[in-house]
């Protein structure tokens, strides 16, 4: 059973939606956020990246940063940039990237279900990032940005979403990256009740993107419980805002790797040491075309690496992932990258940036790059259902949700 609830969102006027909508906080750094928000006082980056309104060089974890984010959100509401919905509602949020279309429901989801592993995770979180987002949630008293969840698709839910999507939307904007974002409001009580009922038949929800946002909402709820001697279980902090997409509509891109040095190995020796685990040949295409194969960019040459039979266990949901095959057979034993979560010699490049970005990073100072075949949604769900977590940086979802179109305050 999966619980969803309607809520009274704060959202921008239609004429301001395109200026308010911003990329999520975690896909850009402070310098990029400053540049994106230049000349735009309505950008939601003033809320989710509030250090941009403070002097350059400020530590983004200073007290002033959190206080500024909270003040900016209050100002957005006071100035009418964000206005509260008249009644509890659900929303359809559709994204179009080229020919790819995905439509999800925006709703509140249950903290208890996360704690009971009915909202399942597939990666570890970092405590410092949890601390940061929990502080933002606490000081803003809000879910400023939604979590990105998925579930095994159900045709009846799809049909209702399709019916809503045929009506006039609240917003229809195209962002500078040419992604179309369309939002519809679901206000009819009977439709809301039917969707709630249908989701009771969904066995589990899965975090696709936003593990730290989810963890921060849960930590906020746990802190609030500790201060409430007479809880009812229906307090606002017992839920968090999410966009819930059917699994068969989502698109995972590759999540690639660059390494700063070859761990002291000359190139011929490295290629020789790779060959027992991988078939190595000069590449015809930079991107791998099938699972268990990789592109490798080294000294201005592209190679194709194909994992040899027996080099990984095919019945292990973690070890058979492409990120694990590369990590276990090359990055750790040959390049000395034993903990990619903390090792400063490795960096990660989302597939949306393309193969040219991998070449640029190597040509500008990194020693080697690896292009991976994308993880599949079925692999993600298999790992989560097994109660395990993926290696770091296994999935890159596109398109990204825009922040600021729908905001939930704990009221």
C-alpha cells in the first residue's frame, strides 16, 4: 500500500512561472547558480541556493545562508510571487524532452512508509548533505523542492493522468535547455479520492532522484515528533512533497567517470592489465551500445572495453551492474580508486553533458575517462527490492524537475 495526499501548494502566477522555475539545487554549483539568477529576482534559486544573495566566497553552510533562504521564501509569498492554492489538490507534472514524455503526480507521501522501507531507496546518503538540506527544511518550514519517486506503472492511474493532461494546464513553459514543463491541477474530490484509492494498491514507491531531500524531510519529522508529546500521526511533518512517475516512462542516462591519473601505470602496461577482464579494441563509436561494455578515452584515443564472460557474477543484482563491473575489475584493482564516494582522484559526469565533455575533461588535465551504458529502471527496482544500495553515481535521470513551480509549506 502506498499513501498519497493532496495539499495546498504555493505556486507562481502563470505569467511568472517561467522566471520562477529553476534547476534543482544539486545539479549546479554556487557560481553556476549566481550566473543563472543574474537579473532575475524571481528565480527560485534565491530560495534553494540562497548563498547567491550573499558575498562571493561565503561558506554555503553559514547561518546567514539558511536565514537568507527562509527570508527569501517568505518574501516570495509576501510579494505574491508564490500564492497558496485555494483548496487541497493533486497535480500532474509532465515533462517533454525531444520525443520523450513523462507524466507524474505531485502529492504528499508518507514519512512512515519511508521508515518502514515501503518507499525504497537505492543509494546511501552523505551525512553532511543531509545536514545541509535538513537545515533548509527546518528554517524554511517547507519542502521547497520535490522528491522524484517512481512506481510500477498501473494502467488505470495512467488513464486518469492522460485524461487530466487533455485539459487546459496551469503552466506550459519551455526552459532554456528546451525541456517543456506542463502542470495541471486536479481539484475534483472524486478524482483525488480515486487516485488515493488506486495508490493503495501500489506495493511500493522507489526513490529515483532526491535521496538527500527525502532523508532531510524524514529527519525533520523525527525532530518534530520528539517535541510533540501527544501526536495524532496526521501532523504535516509526517509527509513530504514528491512527484511520482510510472516506471515505464522514466529515462536514465549514463553516469560517466573521469580519473586524474593512471596510478603510476604507463599506458601500454595499463592496457595490458585491462585485457584479462575486458576485450579491448579501438572504438568505432564513443558510447557503449550494450550492457557490460564501456568506452574509454585515453591519450586522445577511444577504446571499447567489453567485459569478459566470468568476470562478474550475473546473479548478483549489485555486482552485475555496469558501474560495479568497472569499479571491481578496473577502477579499484588497477587505478587504485577503492572508495569512489570519497576519493578525490575520481569525478563523475552526467550523461546529459555528452561524450564531448569527457574528452574535454581529459584534454584539460584528467588522465582517463570511462563512458558507461545506462542503468535500467528494472535494475534499480531489483536492487531496491533486494534491500541493497547501488554504488555511488549509478543513475542520472533526465529531464530534471524544475523547482519553484509547486512548493509545500508545513502548515
